[in-house]
C-alpha cells in the first residue's frame, strides 16, 4: 500500500532541495555578473594605462630626439667658433 504521508514528506524535501539549489545558482549567477563587471573595469583601466604608456613613450622619444638635435647644434656652434673659449 502507498503511504501518502511519506510521499508528501518526500515531495516537500524535494521542493526544499530545489529552493536551496535555486538560491545557490542565483547566488553564483550574481557573483558571475559582479566578476564580469570587475573584469570589464580592469580591462578599461589596463587600456587607459597602455594608452598613457604609449603617449609617454612617444613623448620620451621626442624629448630624446630634441636633445640629440640640441647637442648637435651646440657641437656645430662650437666647431664653427673654433672650439670652446
């Protein structure tokens, strides 16, 4: 004979297990959303840092080139004047 009360208890346990599993899945889904957002923020920060670094490298090269030109101008002026006085 089928024990209806036992079946009802089993069904309630199954429902509670389902609720707990859904809560856990929802928690992990929310955590994934947060982690994706954080990853996007970090990617944006990295992109900005790389842009700044690229700009610095270009400006640094320009300064070095300017220094070389100035050094050559000084050397040329010194040579034109017959050396330092």
